[in-house]
């Protein structure tokens, strides 16, 4: 029997002896005076994090930009003189008003079949941000849960490594092609498709992080004191990882938008009635070799870049702010 | 340790076996039209049956599975059925892999040699000009889709420097640009993570202590901080290096490099079952082996990490 | 740094110059290709890329010259039995096989054609083109189905080394033309048995008797063809080396590669064509691209099999009303639709008939000018808003109470294909012209890689764009997708159209007429005239809505247009092969193209006139 286990056993025996099920200790109310002598502060991790984050001007700017962008995508259809995002505009001669350069009527011009790019870009941003946020949230939730267990619980390591190796090594395309037979294309499908295997890298990342820190002294100490696994993970390990996790999650949003393009290629893309940034960029890429049509790539690409950069800067600054060592 | 490695290797065999079986079944779920591609429209139903029979797809699944296991044991990947009918898979791969490995290794090397120093410098000059410049580069790489900037690099850089657009076996200069383009993404992410981990280490007590002890700044950076910062990255490195064999889809397509980049993709879309199975097995065994190497490398870099639960815990 | 770069650059230039040192003074032609051949076994399939390879490297019994006229190839002449079922070919005795180094390896004999047939019909390794053989040759189906394993029962025999005989299932109007197809090319007998395992997998594993031999072939990198000095028309070959360079992104950077001289032929996308038109330095570097063999139409589904929410029963009633169909027939603006694909010369690509022009001719007349079909052929555009609204009014009257308007039209599209943009135009254009209270097109996405078997063949659609390229130059092959006896049973079941449906036969008037025409094998004028009647019926009843023909657009090329050989489709098919092509020292401009085309049409008329006399010696009386 290991020493730690023995210590744990002793402690639990001691607790039982002292008062059965009841807690050995009870929480004392905060008292500034006695805190002074005990070295206790009302330091709150999250409050300090937010405070540190707020002082970062670039990050705050990006956050505002993102919020503005998000609200504009919602407001845009309600503004006067807006065109539908799939409506085709016609010329007198019966042809479509295609590749109409940006002007007063069409702020971003029209695409190759005469649809208003302005309306499409905003509608696409709306769709893509929604998809990106959902995917990032799903992947983070599943990834962190699995990764934390995988990294910390040694008995699960072998099993989860096995599961990871199997799923990770089956080409995503095979799974996606098969998924495409089972479900109809749509926003829900695309989110599902991105989550099927999308959580794996996150789980693996968390696992590796935890493996490197789980044997550090303070965790050893925690274990010695008999802290339950769940508590060690949530209180000792995850906060330490908050900074790197936020960075990962922030980057997951733009990468989800990027993989839309690929899914469209596989045939799992969104229906044509739902424009998205991924599809707009894909359409733009097809015409980018001609300078006069390049605006069809540039407008959606600018919006995508703004989103990506914002998430990156916010993620990075938040990661910095979330590091407790930067709080002092 | 050796026992541990042997155990992991044996375990990998089991994993590979499971992967091979799962992929085998998944490929059998694919619709039959996929085996014929464009030819499908001009064929009679009897012909389709005959061809499927000839491909061995009309045998009962257990028979097919048994045959598949048999060929696995003999380490015989068989022949391609739709991508390059009748050509031995070993031959297809041996023709293509060297290109991907060469380009991949060079680009990983460039990424590492540029990315890590770049990240370190960025961290040491945190919030100063080098950091800002580096960040701009990283942001650019992340913000602009690779498919877009690859194409622009190919057209404009070749134009300005008078380099050939396409890769040419007879012209070594033509391989530089693809290699450099290929390394851009890796450079950015190595720089990003190095910077982050080094910044993480900078506030550690041991660094402060070392500085107080009078260890030179260089000694602190390279002897202590970088070594600790690189640990989390070391884990992925072996797998990255081994998997360079899988090639780069975009770069190889743009520059006409006959590598492995598109092979798995086209094998899947043309439903070349033996080729898909072979590629998945190769890639996954390299991936799993890479993971093992990564774990070992991590232990080498950081003795505090334990992979084996030692009998006597202190 | 600069120094090293300069040094390496000059080194590179030296090396690249070394690449140009050729013993032969004939010029080199380079072309890009973006999808690799699955195999170079040239009888394996009739996919365009393989057919092109075959036409560059092989010579069949007959071939088609640049005017689309049938010329003797390996065969010197031939005879046809009185009942039209036995074809006997007398082969030239001096056509050598050549290996990948250009060395002679024996002569082409009659046995090589038998070997090819055996190779294709091999029941244990079936080829997708086997049906071409067993639909024509006696006994081939039995051998293919393993009813017999005696190949001598198949209707192809080498009477001696240089006499070959085919026995057909019945008289055929198009067998001679069909022989121009790569499916009927010879396979070297001894070489084939020596290389049984690897035949057709690399350039070393093939022999060549055509204009070029394949000197090197690296998968997804390049194919190099060198002139075959022993080729029948070797003296007319003016391009010494042909390099096919693989580039998956050829559509994106092909134009740039052309401008830098790295390739000699590319097609231009709509947007790049626009750039070139507007730029003085490039406006003389492109010309019209040839059209190909495909014709496309908007199809109606007469046997709708889809969910109740799209109201299949109402669609069945509506589509069986001729006025309803005609309202769409005239309400559909194919110019608008085609412009999505081909922004600049969509008008030339627009079809107003079911078949494409130049399929077959009767004397000086195109098949489409027979039996009153010219009424459609002579129009530039079928779209006619007035007529459409007239028929709409009639349809509203006919269908009142039988269906609820708007009629729902399910248009299923493949999410990974390119049709979706066109369908959006189709939807909004039709609804704009006919009113969204009359029809309501609903675009329904399908994802997955078996659109043809899951959607098209099962009838999970109401309207769809379909395309077809005939397998041989005869209207019968063009009719395949609408005939019950052929693949028409999977493509919307046109023969079910109620007004003409013959319960006893299981098909309608169009099919009756087409089968009647197909039975005529001796008299070509009558055969084609009767087919034209069938096609006119098809259009009169608006059973299909003509749309566009394949190919077209713009290209940048140094190949002098109309010089290369044509395929079995004669003049109407795309000219992909470069056998007999002439190479210009500069890109062909649109003016040059137009002038050359005019000259070509004049020459063709003359060549056709002369052909009557020239061809007299090709077919000899039975011995």
C-alpha cells in the first residue's frame, strides 16, 4: 500500500472518529481584522482577471468591435433599403445583374449571379458566428471534460488513449461522408459534423497539460489531504489551465468558420439558401485570380479577418489576464 | 522503462487492429455508385454487379474481413482498385512518399528554426516592437485562409524573383518556395506557443531565484526557461515529424508536387478500399508511435513527469 | 545572401536550359491537366481524358481526320456482307508497335484486335466498356456472362494475320463510325500475355502504334509523349514532344502559367476572360474554345417519388398537361441560365433542340434541319414571354380544380456540385416570368456522393438539369436518356407522359417513332429523317426543355484550331487530342480564330465533296 493511500485512510478514519458524516471544519465569515492577522484576503480570482482584462485597451477595443459586429448582423435586415440575401437582381435585358461593382445601390457589389453581396456578407456572418460559437462551446465542453478525466485519472488513461487513438486515426472524411448520408444538410448538421471529431484535439491538449502538472507538489499535497478527484481537477488543475484553454477556445471559433469551406467541398455544406462566410470565401476564391472581381473575396475576407483577429487578441489578452501571477 | 515501452507497443498493435477493423466496416457502408465515378452512367446493372464481384465486394462480409486480416498478417497491402487499378499499393506509396517526406521535413525544420527563436524573442521583449511585429505575423497567418495566401505567394513571389511557378524535378530552385510557404503556418504556431510558455515561465520563482543567484540572462533563458517551455511542445514533435509523410494538400496541388497530400482524400472519394485501409494503417501506426515517442521525449525533457507508476512512491 | 540567391538563380537557369536540349528540332507542346488518369490502359473506358490519351498514342482500324471524315487506319480497306452483319477488314502489313523507348516491337496484326476484345470482355476483370462490345458483337454477351468460355464463339475473328472479321448481332448504321472509338483499338497479343499482371499501369507496360509513344509517365506529375517515327502519317506530325503537366489548381493559375510560357493551352474562366478582354496586352491572346459532345436540358419527372410536403400527386397532374409544360418550355430563359456557366459566349452555347448540332448530316443538311426540326434549330432562343403567358393561361384553365396553385416543383441539387447557382437563377427567373402564384420552385439540398443513384434514378425530383453525350455519332445514342428501352427508365421516365402513353407498349409516340427510325439501317437519309420526326415530336410536346451544349467559352492556345484529328463524334466532338495538330509561334487571337473557322468551313465543304470519290476505294466488294 502506498503511503499516500495510507495517509488518506488515516485522515478519513480521524474524521469519522471526530463526528461521523459532519464536516471537520466549518466556514468562518469574513472578518477584515482577523484576516489581517491570518493573511486572508477577499481576493477573487475572476474579479482580478476581469480587472486585468479591462485594462488592456487593444482587447477591449476588439471586444467592442466584436459586440458591434454581432449586433449589426442582427440589426442589418431591419434597416431600410436592404436586399434579400438570396434575391437575384435583374437587368433590363433579362440577364442577371452579375459582378456589379460596389456602388450606391450595392455597397459590396453583386456576385456572379447578381445577388447582393452586402446582404450576403451580413447574413453569412450571422450564420458563421452562430456556428462557430456553438462548435467552440461544444468542443470545449466535451474536450475539457474528457481531457481532464483522461489526464488526471490514471486508471482511465489507457482506455481513453485507446479511444483517442482509434477515433483520431479514422480519417475525418470517411466519417463525414457517412454522416452526409444520414442527415440532411443544414446548420444543425454542420455543427454536428464539426463536433463529431472536433473535441479530440482539445481533449488531448488538456490531457497533456494535466499530465505535466498533476504531479506538481501542490497537487500531491491535495491528494494527501484526501481531496476528491473531481475537486482536484476543478479547483487545482483547471484554473491553472484557464489561460491556455481560453486561447484555444478563442481560436476554435475562426477555425470552425474555416472548416465550413472544407465541409462544403465534401458536400456537407449549408444549403444555398443560407449564405455563410465560409461559402462566400469559397465563392470569392474561385474568382480571385481576376483583379476586377477580387472584391467578391475581399469583403467577406475582411469580415472574417476582423472576427479572427478579435478572437485572437481577446483570447490572448484574456489568457494573460487569467494568469494569477499577473494579478499582483 | 523498456517494459513500459514494450507494453505500449503491444497495446498499439491492438489499437491498430481495432482501427483497421472499424475502417474496414466504414468503407463497406459507402454507397456502391462511388466505386464507378463518372463511368456509372454508361454501365448496365449487370456490368456493375460483375465489376463489384470482381473487386471482391460481393463476397460475404466475414469472408472479406478474413481475407483482409490475412493480407494484414502477410503485410501485403494488395492492389489499388479504383484510384490506380491493378497497381500495387506499396508501389504507389513508395513513388509518392519521398516527395512529401522531403518537403515536410524541410518545412518542419524551417518552422522550428524560425518559430522557436521568434517566440523566445517575442517573450523576452514582451509588449515591445519585436513582440508586436511577431504578433502581427501570427495574427495574419491565423486570419487569412491558407488557401488564399498560398496562391498569392505562388503568383507574386515567383513573378518578382523570377522563380518557376510549378515544381520541377530538374530544377532545385523550384522547391524552395513550396517549402517556405508550407512552413509559414507552423512557424506562426510554434512562435505563438513558445512565447506563451516562456512568458508563463518568466514569472516563476525558480527564474527569480536563478537571477538572484547571478545566473546570466542567457543561461536563464536557454538553460531554464526555454527548456521548461518546450516540454509541452516536445510531446507533439515526433508525431509531427513522422506524419510529414502524409503531405500537404494545398501546397502539393498548387505546385504540382507528386506527393501524398491528396492520396487519402481521393482514395476515400473514389472508395478505393484497399488503398484507404493501407493509408489509414500507415498513418495511424506512425501517429501512435509518434505519440509514444512524444511521451518519452517529454520524460527526457522533464524528469518530474512520470509515465509509469513506480513501485515505491517516495 | 543576395550573392547566393543570384548564384542559385543562374544555376537554375542553366539547369532549365539543359532541359531544352533536344535532338529533335520539332517543337514541344505543353498542356496542363487537373485530374489524373486512373489507368493508361487505353481500352479501359471512354472517359474524355483516356480517349485523348488513346487518340494520341494509338491507331485503330479507322480514324477521323480533322474534317470529321472517316479514313482507313490500320485497315487498308474492308468489305461488308450483303445482310450488313459481317465486316471484314484487310489490314496494312507494315504498322509496327513501338515501345516506350521508341523501338519497334513487332507488327500490328488481326490477332491484336481479338486480344483487345478478349481483354475487354474478360468476365473476371470486367471493363465498363464491355457493353459496347456485347451490344454489337455476336456471342460476346454469352462469353461475358460466362455462359461459355470459348472465345471463338464471339463475333470477332482473325481469319489470318492481316484479315479481321466482325460478326454483328444485326445490321448497324453506325458500326463503321463506332470503330473510331478507343474501345476498338488493338492490344499487342504477345506483349499483353507477357505483361498480364501489370498491363496498362505504366508507360513501360504498353506498346504504341499511334502518332506518339509515351516516353515517361509519373503519376500526378507529368506524361511525356514523343513522336513515333513509324506512325502511319508520321510525315504530317509537326509537334515533336508533348508534355502533359499535372496541376490540380490549373483553373486558378493556368492563365498565369500560359502568360509565362509554361503551358501552351489553357481554358479561361469567365472572370479571367474579362481581365484579358480589357487588357490591351492580352486581348489578342485568346480565342473561342471548342464545344464538346454533351447536350443539356431541363428535364421533367413523370414519375415523381418524393415526400408529400412537395405534393407529388399535384406535380404528376401538372406535368402531364401539355400547356403547363409549354408554359415552362417558353417561360425558361436559357440565355440567363447559360450565362451563369459561360458569361461571354452563352448565346453560341444555347441549344434550342434536344440534340446538339453536327451530330450527323444528310448531304449538306444537319440532322437538325430535317423533318421540320429546323423550326426549333433556326431559333436563337426559345424563351418567349408572351407565348409562355398564353400557355400559362391555358394551363390554369385546364388544371383548375385539379391542382392547387402555385404548383410546387421540387428541384433537388447536389450540395457538392455546381448546379446550385444555376438552379437559383432558374427558380427566380421562372417565378419572375410565370408568377410565383403559378409555380413555386423549391431547391432541396442533397448531400452524399451518390446523387445519381439516390436522387436522379429514384425520381426524388420534379425538375432537374440533365446532360448526355452520345456514345456514337447517331441519333439513337442521343435518344438513350429518354427511351424506356435504355437509361430513360432512370431519367424521369419521359415515355410515361400520359397524353401519348400507349398502355400496351408501355411507352409513347416519341419512343415508337425513334424505334421505327432505328430499324432503318440501310437508308441513312430515311433513318435520320425519321429520327428528326421523333425529336420534333419531343419538342412539340415540350417533354424536355433544351438548354445548352457543353464546352465553349474562351481558351488561350498555340494550337492552330481545326488542325487536329477528331474523335468518332467527328466534327461535333471536342478536339482534345493533338495528333496532326499544328503549333503556332504565338497565341491564337479571336480574329485569327474567326478567319480560320471561316476557311475551315469552306475547306470542309470541299473535303466532303472530294471524300465521295476518295472513299470509294475504302469499301471493296466481298471476296
